[in-house]
C-alpha cells in the first residue's frame, strides 16, 4: 500500500514540476529573474530524490509564489 502512495506522489510531483517549468518559461520577466526561478526548480527537483514529501510542499509554495508574477 505505501509503495502505491509513494508512486502516486512521484507522479503528482513530476507533473507539477513540468507545469512549473512551463510557467517559468512563459513568464514575461527579466532573464535574471527567470534564471533564479529555474534554479529554485532545480533545487526542488534534486530535493525530490531525497525527501519527496518535503519537495512536494516546497513545490506547492513555489507554485503559489509564481502566481505573484
């Protein structure tokens, strides 16, 4: 059972990461801002390899922050 939930969470995080990358690419912001946002996404992606639940929470906050752009 736990493995199924973990696999489901991996899929959810992967889909959200794709969405976040798409949103960052489409933002009308200076290049240095886009690069900073991309670096944050890379950190979240790396964190997902070690602590998926924490990375999912960080990704949720990141997506909410993107709404401010």
